[in-house]
């Protein structure tokens, strides 16, 4: 799913997360600054339906305006799973991570 909170807010003339947070608080939904930042800048992994209901009321929209399905991602996941079940998939490539200048452990 694609999360389109910022786009929908911009369509309503809301350009800052603090402004949306204030409007949500006026509607009875108190959101911490951290949670508001996460909702504003990225796609939430979870969202309470009650919270979504208030967000939709404040933005005068329905959930379909905020959550856009991505069927191609579902299809890709399905194909990947089918290949893995058939043993067709090669093991994922693992790239080494470079250290952060750490010293070697003592001997």
C-alpha cells in the first residue's frame, strides 16, 4: 500500500505536520510529535482504525484516498514465494557491510 497522507493534506491546504496535528487534536485525536512525524514522512506499518477514521474526517476523505493499493508488489511477492517453494530461487545475495572504523577485538 502507498500512504498518501501528505498529498491529501496538501490538497486541503495543510502544508505542515504541526498544523494537521492541531486539527486532529481539535477533532479528539491526540498524536505525539514522534508519531505524527512518522505518519507525515513515511508509510506506517500499522494504524488504528479509530485513528484512520479521525484522519479521514479531518481531511474530508475516505481511506481509499490515503491508502493506494499496489497490486504489482503483491504479484512480485507471490512470484517470489512460488519460486522459493519450487526451489528455483537462488539464495539472496549478501553484501558485506563495511565496518565503521572499529578496531579488531583483543586476542
